[in-house]
C-alpha cells in the first residue's frame, strides 16, 4: 500500500518542512563549495554531520505527521491498518 497524498500536513507544517529542506539544500551547496575551495577535511566532515542531522530532523517530522494522521486515521477507520503499519516498519528497516 502506498500513501499518495500529503494531506496529513497543515499549510504551516508544509511551510516549515519546505524551509528546513531549503536550508538543507543550502548546506549541500555549501559542501560543494567547500570541496572546490579545498577546505579542511574536518570542516567538510562537520558540515556533512550537520546536514545529516538536519535531514534526520525532517525525517522525524514526516514520520510524526504520518503516525499522527495517516496511521491514526487508518486504524480509527479500520482501513488497511495492518498494511500501513507494515509499510512504516519496512521503511524503518531501510534505515539500517
């Protein structure tokens, strides 16, 4: 089962996600610039860690929205609850 809509996000949540993702995009662009400028390896590594942490923050926000809305609604309405939970478990397994 695949969730096709993102209606589980309010307009405010969407704006926050987009702001965070734009900031992450800037971090990634900054990494390219750091490499082209021959910056110190440890500086590049620190920026990579910061970017990963920022992506984890977005991931957590998306998972929270998914649980609070998509999963909750499916369970509440007895619609594909087992499938939607399995889908999330499979996704979490990919993190290893």
